[in-house]
């Protein structure tokens, strides 16, 4: 994985699940990883584990809902490593429910983290990447970014939005710079994402299908593949699903 070596990679939501697996896999392949999330102690522990294994990692507390935190994350990365090669916009939440349950605060949370968080991430790194004339922004959508099902209308809407943003970025930057835009669309993956569900109906569904979920490393490998391709080659979209789920 030679095109991962020495790249400076910021990963949001790196304190668990897909973000944690991605940080570890990229560091094993020689990337300098910047881990960001809200749970500082977990970030420290993961960064220490990476360093003990001979990798290069730092961690920063950052809430993706704060544009200021995201700007500070980019500034910190530049102060430590002098450049930003990749941003993995991975942080996300999924407190799904039926619309008629009117869980308005949870709708707001999904819109803020899953959509605004991605935009604030782009705003934080795009000027630097344009100056560098190179960079790669990887956005986490979902199979729910292609198909709506009962109980996930708002979550799906946020992941449709991530697809639109990722495609818009690709179209705009392809004509003016060498910044790559990749969309990763995981299917059911075994992580803590389901812990935020408060609707009893959705919790029951999640418990029924949880055994089918795939490892977060299956998603991390897709992210690593997209980064490792030569810089003139854009992997614009990858969907990764459990084999056993129709
Ligand atoms: P996890 O719950 O394990 O990880 C989510 C991460 O997001 C955590 O590290 C969490 O860290 C972080 N996060 C949540 N809110 C914020 C915030 N406001 N600011 C900063 N970080 C935040 O779930 P996954 O690893 O599964 O999720 C990663 C991505 O993959 C998400 O975008 C999700 O939608 C997507 N996805 C997951 C699927 C699955 O089946 N698991 C399927 C399809 C897509 P902390 O709480 O410390 O801030």
C-alpha cells in the first residue's frame, strides 16, 4: 500500500467502529493519522495503541457539529504535520425511528452530525488542499443513502445528502484541482452505531439483524483501497454489504 505511506490523514469519529478500524489500518500502512471525536480518553487509548505498534498518530477532541472545532482540528494537523492529504468524514449517528414518533431532537442531531459535520469538515480542509493542489476527501454514506425503509427516513435523508455533497465536490474539484472525492457506502456493520437508537421498535429490529453485521475492518479496507490508488485515479463510490443480507 505504497500510496498510503506518509500521507497525513484526519479521521472524524475515530473513537470507535469504522473510524477506529480505519485509523489502525492506515497507520499500519504508514499513514500519519489524526484521530478526532468527542470521547478524548478513548482517542488517547487508540492513538497510544497505534504508537506502541510502531505507527504515527495524534488525537484531538473535536465535535463535528462545531465549525470552530473543525477549523481547529485542521490548524492542529497543519501545525504538527504541515499538510493534510486525506480527510475521512466518518463521524455519524443513527437514532432511527418512525416519523410519527416525532423525535424532533433526534432528527436535529442526525442532520447536525451527519450533514453539517461533513460540510464543516470540507470547509476546514478544502482551502489547504487547494493550496497544496492535492488532497482526498472521503465521505461515509450508507446503503441507506440509496434506499429508504420505514423507520429510517431521516437517517436515510442525511445519507442521501452526503452522496449529493460528495458528488458535487467531485464535479467541482475535477475541473479545477486534483482533489479526489470518494463516497463509501457501508451496509450493516458491527459497531456502536446502534447504541443511540431509543425507539423500542427499531431496537428490536436492530437486535434481530445484528448478528449479520460485518467487521468495521471490511469498511476500513475499502477506504484504504481508495486512498492507495494512484493520485490520478479516483474511486468515486464503493458499497460494502454483508453477504447474508438481502
Ligand atoms: P460508531 O458509533 O462506532 O462510531 C461513530 C463515531 O462518530 C464515534 O467515534 C463517535 O465518537 C463519532 N461521533 C458521533 N457524534 C460526533 C460528533 N458530534 N462529533 C464528533 N464525532 C462524533 O459507528 P460506526 O463506526 O458504524 O459509524 C461510522 C460511520 O459509518 C457513520 O457515519 C455511520 O453513519 C456510517 N455507517 C455505519 C453503518 C453500520 O452499520 N455501522 C452502516 C452504514 C453507514 P464520539 O462519541 O467519541 O464523539
